[in-house]
């Protein structure tokens, strides 16, 4: 897998003339060199459905006069640049107009993406129709006729569909199409059949050629779906395109432990895919590329080629600023394994999504944001992961302890692991209370919202203060555990006949009950604090979680003085007998209505760090600068100070 990829979108209408008319192999190569690019995804077929090469399985774009795909591959290979080939799998707009019966249909017969044929946009195909035969033939043609370095299939996944092919399949299987639960296995099988047939279409001709099926997100807890991708994974995560800056670290911390090489895919755009003339600040792209490296990933940057085929020089200057740094650093980023103290069993990764109306991403996003801001080392795990590899396990907000989870928790706690559970997590779904011993007894869901936290320790606003808690809560009473924080109720819930002040009712100081309890199994916090943090970002939420983790993890592997907006990871390179400590710092600002922008990169100076290790340390140095750092090895740790962190700094701890 290469570290410096470009994903070159090329979705072009048949109404535009002169497709590829300005393409020049020399100019194409010079832009790849300017951008320090070592792999570029080029197009066989776009969302409009047109091919960019001579074809019998499809139709060549009517305004294209030559084999553009072949020319791009030849030019890239001549300078050592790989060329995965893209085919739009789920979208084919020219075919949608002639075969609308093959499209995904919602229950009300509306189509997917564009809701009808009078709105501009694409329409998605159902893979449980004869369309799959058409797609397979198009893939085989590319693999047989072109020296592709991979196949990238876009806009795919398990789909809820009510087209007449899916309705007939359901009824023939004795399934009521109106029963979503009963329909799910049929939809899973349709996607599996798609993946198996498309993989076979590639591998019957090129057994070792990578195939990637892109759905915009790698579903956590679905290793079966992830491993339908044959060699590697690509994490589509454009911060300004709706994913935000929290999505990639959350996704990467799950994916790296799966053992497959992977890329972090961002974009050069100010906003997102489909934007012409949009450029993000060079510092943003530098930061996003560094974030990929710090999380064990290679880099991919999305671009969109102008219909005339001329590569945009400003874009490749922009990409080149980031990729020049990546090229210098990638030797310290190959074959890495993440070092983590904490496992987060994400709500998505657990597969225990509670209620169709719940935003399951909030708890996971809030947990990852807190851990990043407190410089904790963590992985996101699923039910197949080995939890015993981590001293601490977090169950964020919405992880009910069904029989499978309860058994795994018992084994984990039995070998010495500690659990931090919040909200509904750790509670048996039958209402009989906690699955492990938090030193508390569950009473019921809490009827008041919001209510108040009164700390009983040195965290938050301090002992005796009352901090508002917006998240849903549970009522508990102590049963042998140590109370770390109390709950105070408001005088009453706010409604039309009982309200006080502008926002919510104040706390009633006359009584209190436990809200945070610590015992043998770990710490239980009786609010949905992670989802609350994702929504409101209240500092006291992070402080209480960090205090709980400090009690559960007395000797963390890494300590650093990096500020809250920093990101730090510790990657092991076993083959080189070294650890690589990544430190990043940027502070996104909000522009427009809801766009996070990285522009200024403020240097952070004299960052004290300590890494716990019992291995003899030979040297500590900055990479890629190769500047030796003074260090102290004592009491099972190595300590050093990083003089400057400007965007991204790597520190190599080299063992004997």
C-alpha cells in the first residue's frame, strides 16, 4: 500500500463537450510529481454511467475521443505511480433512465439519492436486480484490458429496498416485506452476493488484485463486511464534508486493530465531493495527512478532474505541501501497531443499538473526543476483540449487558480488568440490575432531566458545587461502593405549568443520592455523559471521566503536557525495535454555518512527555529531523521534552 494517494473524481455530464481534450501525459506526470503522489485512483466509469475508455460492456462518454483511462495508466506507470481504477457501482444515471425498475425503492416508491426523476441528481441501483450482471461485465472488461493496480467500487452497502425484485424475493422466501427485521437477512444476502460476484469478476483474471467496496464508512462491529474488501481499507472522512474532525480518529482506532493496511481519505476541497474551485488551507491538509500517519494509516486526498482533463496546478501544489512531509515521515509509519491502555466498546461496534430514534454515534463520538482531549491511548473494540489486552474497558452510555456481554465482562473483570460504565451500560436488559459489581444497586431510570452532579472528589467545579447534567440518568443507591459523586434533583421538571427561570429548574439542596460509584469491577457513572459531551461539550463531563480513569489506570503508558486540542498516539514498530510517539496540534475554527476550518498552526513549545517501558532505551530522537533528544530512563519509564510541536512531530524511542 502506498502512503500518498490521490482519489481523482471524474463525474462528467454528456452535455459537456471536449472531455479530456486538454489531457497531456507530460502535464499529468508533472502534476503527480509536484504533488509527491505515489498512487492515483483513475476512472473507468462515473456516476453518470459513462466509460472513459473504449468499451463493449458499457458506453464511452459521447464527448470523449480517445482512451483516457489507458493514457492515464500509461503515464502514471511510466513514473512509478500506481493506478487503482474506479467504477461507480451503485450509481449509473444514464442506465437509471432506461431501467428504473432496477433502482432502490423506498417503501413509498421514492428512489434513493434523488427522490424522483424531476429532481437533479443520481438514482441508486439495487444489487438484487439484473443490474448486477451489467456491473460485473463492466468490471471484468477493465480487469482484462487494463493494467489496474486495484479496483475501487463506490456507493455500495446493505440497503433497505422495496423494489419489486426485493419484494418478490421476500415473498418467495415466505417473508413479509413490511417486516424490517425479517427483511434484514435478505438484504444482507443481497450485499454478500454482490461482493462475492464482483470480487470473483476481478480475481478470476487477477487473483492478487485488491478490491475495495466503498460505502463512506467502515461499519464497526461488522468484520464480515470489512473483510469483503480483499487487501486494504479506505476510511472516507472529509472533515468539512459532513464527517467532522472526530470521525477519522474514531474510525481509525477501530480499523487499525483489524490487521489490514488502511488509508485515511480526506479531500482538497473547501467543502466536499463535487466542488470545483474549492481549496482548503494548506495547513489543514498538512494536519489531516499527519492525523492519518499518527493513527497508523496511509493518506488519500480527493480531487476532481476538470472535464477537459487538465490537472489543476494549484491543487497539486496544495497536495504537494502535505505529501512532501508524508514522504519524509513514512519510514516511521510502516508496519505499525497502536499502543493502547483503554478499550472502548463502541455502541456501533457492539451491535447493541438501542431504539431506532437513538443517535448511536453521539456516545461513541463523545467518548473518543474526551480521550483525545485528555491524551489517553485507546482502541475502539468489538465483541471479537481480546478485551484482556487492555487494563481498562469503557462502556459508553448505551451498552446493555445481555448474556453475551455479561459473560465476557465477567471473564474480563475476573482477570483483573477494570470497567468504566455510564448511563444504561452494564445494566441487564431485563431490569434486574448490574451485570458486574459496581458496589451499587440500580433502582430505575431517573425521572428528572436535567439534574445536578455534586462531586465528592477533586474534579469538576470542586466538592460541594452543583453542576448541571443534561444527559439521561439512572437512579442508583450505594451497596458497598465508594461514592465519588452525588446527584441532586431539580425542584421539578420544566413544563407549561411548572417552570422557573429561563432554561431549567435549579437544584433542590435538601437531598441527594449517589451518582458515581467505585467498587471492585470499576466505576459507574449514572448519566449518559458521553452523548451529553458530544452534544453540549460541558467541561465537567470530561473532568469526571478523566478522574474516574485516573483511579482505574494508575500507571498509564503515556503522560504528556500536550494541550486539549492536541492529539497524541503511540505506535509500535516491532520490526525496527522502536516506539514512535506522534504529537499533533491544531485548533479548528467554525466558519460559515457549520464548517470546521484549520488555518493557523500555532507552535506548542517544551512539551514534557514520559513513556512507560521496561525495555532498555538506546536513544530518543525527533523524526524525520533525526535530532537527538536528552532523555531520562528511570523507574520503568523514559522521559523527554519535545522542544516544538508545529502541526505534527514524531519522537522515536529506539530500543537496544
